[in-house]
């Protein structure tokens, strides 16, 4: 249980006619999480900083000119985009009828671009994610019941990750576990299995957000020379992770495990899964314990978010690509407060089928998060 006292009225999220947004980025103000950190770690961060698996060091994934990739109108009078609950309400929840907004708090504050969960000192990583989770619950989720937290955990040390899930995973303000797409080993590696076991035990799906770092080159052929090269090839991490999770037998071991890949488009998964099915048919003797075709595991265990939405030249092809992937396994993401924010009213082309739009905006999310369908 969390060390905080959550409001007695905070129950399961209720979503009926509104939108589920699976990717909202809150950012604590510099110093905001200090009160949640033991003095030892406050002093450590102040004197030594945090060494992470981020090969870019203090450079972010966006060019300098983008100002942290934030919307110009999302900057509060004081602070950083994502730090103002009022702006989150005004610019997202109220304006776009978001009834469930899932927080993806990756960095520990506006003063750093390094994800807390990627700190190489795993004791520090554990302390930072604990502080982040307590901060976002107390300052965002409890005051605003339309928001819920996906809790970051230190994935590279399963013991600490499981401890954090045990600590706050039963809190009604928590709807998912948060991991990053770039890990030290592929996600099917058994070192991560205790984390999946703990998540399933608490009825929590896992969201893997696109990320930098991971301690490995950002492509299969080494480090890129250009930002554009890096940005376009970013989703390679998602592709390798889906292969690992399926072929390792992770989903056979954990039949109730649900994972979502966040902020990496959808269309590129289609040829990947088709190619995987083809090669599995020819090479299945290598993985004789795999119970089903790879595409069947995708249908039952793998979700993807829309943002940044794929924009084929023929708008009608977007629906076709989503149908080919799995129309029941794609969820809407706004990516607020980033500059490439997607609005639920305008993100889909006019030709997009109404039934499919409703699935992406609401009903698929109800199934992923295990929510009751409520009619008012």
C-alpha cells in the first residue's frame, strides 16, 4: 500500500461517453520531489547527479529548437509544461472530455531529461521512482480523479521493481505499470519475469513508453549521425521487444499479461507481425514450446497507442492498417503537452469509420484497463 492516504471516494475510473487518453506527461517542478526523497539521495543528486543508460547524456530526443518538445501554450506563468494541474484540466481534460487520462511521468523533474528508472545506481533509481509515484498521486491523481498513474519502476532490478508494485500497485489511483522501450536486455529475458508476475498479481497491465537510453546503440547497426535518422528509426526498439516477448514464451508463462507500446505509431507493426508469422512457420522447431502463431499472441496480449498518428497519403489507408494490426488493440494517445499533441476531435480523417473511432477513443481502453462499461 502507498504511504499516502488516498481519498476514500477514489474508486475505479468511470468512463461512459468520454475519452481515454493513455499518454499524458506530467513533469514535477525542479525540487518538487525532494520532500519525497530521503536526505541521502537528495544530497547524492545535488552533488553527483544521476548517471543513466542514456547515451545522449543531457541531450534530449528532440532538437534544441523544440524547447523540450513542448506546446508553446502549455507553459504556465511559472514552471514547466506538465507541471500545472490547472492547464492539464483546461487544455486537455475539460476541453476534450477526457474521462480517464493516464500519466506517464518519465523524468524526475524539469531540471533533467534523464528517466529516473534508467539510473545506473539502482538504489537511486528505486528512490527516484518512489518519489515520483508519491508526488504524482498526491499532487495530480488525488485532486483530479479523471487522472490515474502508470507507475514507473526500476526495471533493471526486478527486486526493486516488484517492491514498488507491491507498495503502490493496489492504490486505486494506479492503473498500470510504466516501463521504457529501451532496456539492457530484451523484455522477454527471464530477469524481467518477476516484474510481470507482480503486475499480473495486482491486475495491472504494463505500458512501455518509447525512450532513449537503454545502454545500447539506438539502431541495430550502431549509433546514428543525424537527429532525423535517429527519430525515424526510434521504433526499432518496439519491434525488437515484441519479438522477444512472443518468442521467449513470456505470454505463455503469464497468460493474463497485457502490454502496451506507447508513442510509437501502429502501422509499422503490421509487416513485422506478418513476417514473424511467416518465419515462425518455417522455423518453429526452434521454439517448440510456443503454443500459437505469433499474431495470435499479439491479439491477446499486445496493444499500441495512436500517437504520433500514422498519416498515409490516402487517409482511408489508416483504418485499413489499424484493422490489419488489430482493431481491438489500439488506443488513443494525445501526448500532452508535447508540440505534436493529437486532439481526439481532429486526429482521425473524415473517412475514418465511426465504430473504429469509438473503439480507439474508449472501448479498447476499457478492456485494456479492466474497466466496467457504464451507461448514464
